[in-house]
C-alpha cells in the first residue's frame, strides 16, 4: 500500500510547558486498520482531536483524506467518522430515531435516511432494539449504535478512541468482527486507538507504540518483533533429563548445539535455571523434540512462547531498545 489516508508531519501540541504530542510523524494507508497503542495519558486522544480539526497543533501539519484538518476542519468532518469512548445520544429517542436524525444532519433525504438506518441497525445487530429508547441501551449496545451512527454518512475514514471500554467480552468480539468486516468488505480505513494489546493485535494491520507524546515504533507485529528480538521471534524452553545412553555425560549447551545443527532457523541455545532456551525465527518445536529423542535424551518439559504484541510493548517500557 502506498496511498496515505492520514498524514501527520512533525505534529506537536503544547499546553504551556507541557508537551502532549511531540514531533509526531505518522502515516496511515488507505484500506488498513492502524492501531495507535499506548497507556492512558500518552497523547492519543489529543492527536485524534487534531486529526478531526477540533484542536489546533502548536506546530506541524495534519492531513486526513488529503485535507488539512487545521485549515479545513468542516471538510474533514464530512469524510471522517469518529467514535469516542463514551457515545452521546438523545436518550429519549429510539436507536432508529437517533440514526435518522444524524442522517438528516448530513443532508440525507428522509426516505433514504430511514432505509440506510434500518440497514445499518441490521449490520450492527440492533434490529430488535431499534424502537427502544437509547437511554435504556447497555454500554455495548450504545457502542454498536455508535458505529452505525458513524457509518450513516459513509465515511472514508473511521477513528475509534477506546471504543470497547466497558463492553463485555462477547460484545467486544462482535465489535471487533464488525471492524474487520468494514476493512475487508467495504475498504474503510480505520484508526483504532487503544491501550488494550490483545484487541489491537486481533484486528490491526500495523501498530504504532505511543508513549509520552512520541511514536516509539511502528510496523506490523513481525517487523516490530524483528526490531526488538534480534535472536528470534520464538522462545522454546526445554527441560531435559540426563542422557540414558551416556549417564556420566551431562547434557550441556554445547551438546544441544551439536544435536540441533541440522535444524534450520535456530538463532541461539542457552541455559537458565535448569531450563534450556532455544531462540528461533519460526516455530520448530516439533523438530527440536524429535532431535532430542533421536539422541537418546528424555524430554520432560517443552514450552513455546511467541514474542507477540505484549512482549513488544513490555520491552519498550523495560528500556530494552
């Protein structure tokens, strides 16, 4: 992909002496889900407000859909849908009435507004609740209605700011499935801001790790893992009994290096707290187990760990760069 839908260049936002966003450079490509991952207070929401033209940057440039958000905020709002953590609706109106109202505000004729609202309520699973007043909706129902509300104007970009906060696990999975469907079936570009690693890893094509107003790293899980874990993406821990064929010859790192020499993809072999640690680029646990048994060793423990987004995220905060 080489078609940016969001382009931030040296974007900075200061409040007096406090720097909320610090020289941010970020590109989100058309048709992808980009996860902006960071703890509370990292500057994610401030960045989003500048994208929407709701806050002016101190310095730098922000473009969404090729439009400068600072100088043309209304044009940007016509192309972007925004779903915050807490969605506001008219609680004395039904879900259908709220959607139709939003559609009318966006210049959609009443007949088309009704038809589109009905279709969106079906897509987000709220058809049976469409005539219920939104004041009676659960948090999960409000977020799903919020997504329908965002989609009513057919946006090119959707910005989600902590959209799953307070939703039960089943509701979260349904919501994330809807997000993936919007990308896969409708080509919608999505910026997903969250502090939940697991959810970001589930749906995002690329991730940016955002801390104290700075983007520390960005890329897909594989590329981020390669940057941080240079000895391999997988860690395989082994518990091995003494050699049955040679009881007086203890198992050592050097022995295992020799045994594993025919196995491709191993980056290092080490020992820690009676466990042998194999770092490798791919999951070769079955090949390793086979070699151990072929050489008369008794394998009584094997644990495989992939360096996923949680390990990447933690490594940045541990100062492991």
